[in-house]
């Protein structure tokens, strides 16, 4: 952490003009002085004599104060974002229940402002007649579904949509207020506005996904042949899922940024900072494996692949299904099979889950050998527990032929795994190079004590 030699001199010289502008006092660079950022924050700032402006400004930079929100509002805004992430988590769980209960295609139109439930028996019958025009009723429920059954699935889809609108209001109204009062500042305001835009777009993506379920399923998954079970396009389901996870990650990440110490403070020693850098190099590929596993889930769900090969550890009698071997024999020509063929999709998801578990275990073991700061050490230890529990839940869901309760729990568990992963990556953040240079420059200015030579 403590820079030495020509690099240190260069960093300090580049920081000196900034320090002088902050304090209004002359600054001389002394290249022999080096100081750890956290040590500066915790002890040295109070010793800066006659340069209180420098001291205050550097402490603010290193602690991350006042840059994202007005000072003193970090916890309030952070907890609001925690609440938003909780609502998004519930929205994802409700979406899983909506799909697994067969309710998602019951409403055959969409308007962004929403609407109330039908208020008369005639209106209910009209909605039911609209539903009868599409493949789900014609192939699965023709003559067997009563109006009472339709009302149940209709309510589930209606509630899912209205809950999403409620989450949007919870996020948008405080954001407008906090932005207008300049409590949330430039960089964070821009990020949160972008997340709001992504949330609004989710409504359109959701309808685009649902709309695909009104088409004959052969249109979206032609490799599966005729007489398919009506369902939404797995590709559009994956798009909806990916956007939902992106929105959730963005909110959780910004909440952690406000509620956790800045990297310059969290990594309190040179050893801790070096350990975080090492652990981060392994955490990134593990994160990629976990992320790809999560993104493969919608193709299992979208193709009803969980309702086949309901054995473990083998897939029926095979460790590697012959369908997968045929697909990889000519991957370019068989590209769609990797996203549509039941055996291939499920085998891919299983294999990725194993890779995620072993990767998380390896990361945890490696992290245990490093002097990480307490937040990072705890996050690294919890990740394999979350990933392992999710794999066990997935196996149970498969063996029991995807009961609704376990299916929803497995989807919600995937988001918990993602939360654990975000916590790990956030805890392993490194300070910006400029932040690392500032304390040394300040210490150099204090040590020099003499005005710089006149310009020119």
C-alpha cells in the first residue's frame, strides 16, 4: 500500500496542486514520506497542523463522505434501498409462483397504469372468453376449467402486476424527493435514475414475454416438434429474469456502498488490502460461474426441463445424456438445442451448479488463508453455504417433480445466492488509485512545512 521510489514521487507531485487548491495553503512535496490510507484516516488527520482544510477534505474522500449523499443521510438512504431490494426480492418470488401455478397467461391484455379486478360476473365471463382464444386453454383446459378456476389464476397474475407497480412507486417517489432536495447527489442519483428506468422497462419486457405465450409454442421452440405444452418463450423468460436480477443487484450494491465503510477504511492494513486483491482475482471467475448458472435457470424453467430426468446423480441411466453428446458433436448446427432440448438444458444446469459449488468452496478455503477484513471474510465464508444449499434445494425440487412450493423456494434461493455473491464482490472492492495517493501527499505536505518555490 505504501508507495515508494519514483512512482510515489509522481503520485505525490500530482496530488500536491489538488491539495493546495483545497486548503488555499502552499504545499511542498516530500517524496520520502509514505503513509497507509487507513492509518491517515484513523490517526494522522488530527496531527495536521495549520492545514485543517486538507485534513477534513482528505478524510471525507477516504471515508466516502458527502460524495453520494448529503452527509448524515447515508444510513437513511441505505436502508431505503435495502427496503427496495426486499420488495424486488418478493417480486421475483411472486413471479415464480405466478409461472409455476399456471397463472401467467390468464390476463390477455396489458396497460401500464394497471386496472382493477373485474367487478361483475359479466366482466369475469368476458375475461374468461378472451382467455379461451389462446393455446393454453385450448390445449390444457378445454372443457375442464370452470370460471371459479379461472378467477383464481387471474387474481394471481393481477396481483403480480400490481405488486410490481407498488414496488415502482416505493422506489420512484422517494427518489424524486431525495434528488430534488439534493440529498442524493450526482453519481448516485444518476445510477438510481438508471435503475428506475430499467424497472419501468421491466414492465414492457414482462408483457413482451407474456405475449409470446399466446402464440403456438412451436413458433418459439421449433426444435421440440409439434404438440408442445403452451408456455412463454424461454428466451424471453431469460430476458425478463436477467433484467430483474440486474435491477436487484444494482439496488443491493448501492445500498451496501452507503452502509459499509469505504474500501480505504475497510482494508485497514497493507496486508488486508493485498489479501483483498488476491481474493478478488479468484472471486471474479467464481462469480462468472455462479452468474451463468443463474442465467441457465430460465431455460430449464421455460422448457419444463425440470419435469424430466427426475433422478440424481444420474439422468435416468446416464451420467452424460446422449442428447448432449449429439449436440456438442456439431455445436454450431445444433446451437438451439443448448437452449431448447430438455436433456441438454438440464445437463448444462446441473454441470454449472457443480462448478459453482466447487468454485465457492475453493474461494472460501482460499479466503480463510488470507488476512481479509472481517466483512470480506464473513461474506466469503457464507457464499459456499448459500450455493450448496441452493444445489440441495434444486436436487430436492427435481426428485419431487417440481412441486410449486419447492420451485418457488429454488427460484428465491437463486436470488439469495446472488445476494451472497454481491456481498463478496462488494467487500473485496479496492480503493481507487487516486485515493491511495492522497494520504501520502498530505503527509508529505505536513512533513515539508515550507512554501514551495515561486512559480517559474
